[in-house]
């Protein structure tokens, strides 16, 4: 068996190398050629390309736009294979579990396919069945691509386009999560719990007793797809109302829950019994508490055209190993913000805004964590889904209103009073520590243990000017520290005293006054010299 696996791997490696050579990859690559290569390599690599298409922070816009065209084009499994997987998981025959089982799949993708069925108790359900050996096949393909990359020196050829290892690592992490259907069951139950109080939102019930890591069973959701306009209208549904509630709920998933549907396309949403029913929880995005806070700030920054706040959010969210030219980055972001400054929120296309922001991040070698890249893809997808229902709806406007309304509703006067008291206490507490901290800083400077790095690359300011500036800043800090420390000493009964002031505090005042006079003289002298 092991020899057969080795032989199979050798054949697959030869196939991969043959495809790469056929497309003359060593002579360079462009977006169209790259897409065609992934399609020829098969389902594993189509899936990789789909992940890449959402990472505009890592790959250039041209490649992302082209890779969006990739679609799963996988032959459905035969009923014999589906039956063998199910019976292997359950340890019994198909007929013992299901009253009916539709042999024609509802859908077929690279990891699994879905069938409609009926349980023995009469419940209509859908069964998601994993392709046999898909884990081993994908793991082997990834390993072989790494080998092919070394043989053909692809890191050198594709270095300016894509980091092969980063893409493969992210893909494998995502694929492993998707291939364990118990994860999807857990995601579905969590989503249901977080949205249980929203009357117009629904989700299918997971049949945990029938679900395993390779077979997922859940309630069958019939209803209407959101682009079945005639049927929706006939049943009395308002398309604009559906679009508004869909957008409101999606923003709630992001900024309130930090747990959102990462693939909100038309096929994953149904309208049933007056509810918007979300289905297929294989791809869910998760945001940390800090990320949720930053996303709220990003929404507010976009709504208020606040460049500095948006820059701070991107730098806090992003991963950047190399040196960043902050001045150029800020200028690029400011130009980006100015472009939308005088536009109404309703006129702004979210997909274009996200694409431009990610392009700027890519230019400055700032990549986003997985949750944020999934969020970007989700927002673009939900906007296109919403515009099918109502072309005039704008998710940025809805997001801004949601965040602002939440902030207003959360204002608690009693809590605010307690927070104010705490801030006052902290101000006094840390204020008393300032002189000690300044002393520690000075001691560290004197001992050579503290170094201050200044970014003066490209600056035409002479080093002497920098030195004078630092000296004046140091004198100013020391003077302020002496003044504050002396004032604190005046609140004590320390003796001896001079003019009713503790002697040590009096000396501090004199020293602070002297340093202040010197600093003022230095500034005025420099001002006269410039004239």
C-alpha cells in the first residue's frame, strides 16, 4: 500500500511539473496565466486561488480580480461513493438511517457535496458528505507543490507576485477547519445562539446525533432565494425591507458579535416564514474584542473622513515586518480619503473602497490577519447580494448609523460618573509618578541604557539642529518635572522651610525657573538668527 502511495505521489508530482512547464512558468507569469495554471492543477489549487482572490492586502489588484473568476468545477461523486462514506461513518446501512435519500446532489464542490434526504422520523434534512481521502489528497498536493517550487525555483520567479509558502500555509489552515464538519456544526449552533433574539433572522437546526467529522446533517430549508423577485412579491415580501434587515444583521454580526458569515452570497440565504435564513456555516469569520473595537473605529473614521483614525486602525490591525514610510503611508491614505470627502455615503461603493485600502496596504507591505481578510471578502459579497434586492442601499451608511446608535444607547450616566472618578484618580496617581519616571529616564540616559530612535531618513535637517532640538526638549521635561515635584512638596509639612515653602521644594522652583529662563532665551535667540 505504501509503495502505491509513493508511486501515486511521483505521478502527481510529474503531472504538476508538466502543467507548470506547459504554461512556461519559469518565463514569468501574468494574472490570466496564473488562473489557468490553477485551473489545470485541479480542485485543491482552485480552492487556493479562491482564498488568494480575497487577499488584496497581500497580492496585487490585477491578480485578485482575475482569481475571482475561479469557480469550483468538480464532477459529483457517484451514489456508490456517497453511500460508502455514510455507511463507514455510521457503521450501518443507508436504509437504516434515512427514509428517503435523493441520489441527485443539490450541489457539488471540491471538499463535499450535498443531498436532500428524509430521516426515519419524517424530518426533511440535507446531508453534506465529504469526498473520500480528500484530506490526504490535499495534504499531498500541498507537499508536492512545495517540492515543485524548489525544483523550478518558483520563489524567485513569483517573488514579486506571491509568497508560495504563505498562501499554502493559510490555505491548509482554512481547509483543515472546513474538512472537520463538527466545526461547521459548532459554528452553526453559535450563530443560532447569537441571533436567537432577532425575530427576522433564522438558521437551520443541526442534527448533532447524525453528524460526524465527515457527514453533516441539518434541517432542510426550502423558502425562496432572494433573487426570486416574482415569488417574493407574490408572498407579500418587500425587497427593500429585506435588503435593509440583511445589512443591519450583517453589521451586527461584525461589530457586536465578532462572529460573521464569511460567504454571504445569494445561494447561502433563504427567505422563509417572514425570516432571513442563513445557511452553510463552513466559512465563518471571527474577530477578537480588540478587532471589533478597531472595526467600529474604522467605520466611524470612514463616516467622518478622519484620516488619522483610519491610519491608526490599519496599523493596529495589520502585520508589517519591514520598515514603513509612515509619512508616505499617511499621504496615500489622505489622498484616498480626499477622494471620498465630498461624496454622499449613499454614493460610495464599498467594494471599491475596500479594494483601494487593501491596495495601499499592499503597497506598503502591510498584510491583514485572516479574520480581517475574510471580513473584507464578506463585506464585498454582502454588498453585491444586497444590491440585487435594492440597488440604492449603502452598507457604509447603515454601518455608521448602527455604530453611532449603539454608542448612544450604551451611555450610562452612573457608569460615566464612576469612570470620571476613576480617570481623576488615575490622573492624580500617575501625575505623582511623573517626577520619579523622569528621574529614571535621566538615569538610564546617563548610563547609556536608553536609546531614542528618530526617523530622519530623507530629512534635510542638519544633525546639529536635531541635537539642539533634543537638548531643548530634555531641558523642558526636566523643568516641568522639577516644577511638578516642588508643587507636590508644598502640600507636605516638610521642614526646614524658606518663605513658608519646604526648602527642597524652594530649590526645585529656583532650578525650574532658571532652566525655563534658559530655554526661553535659547528659543528667542534661535528666532532672531533665523531672521
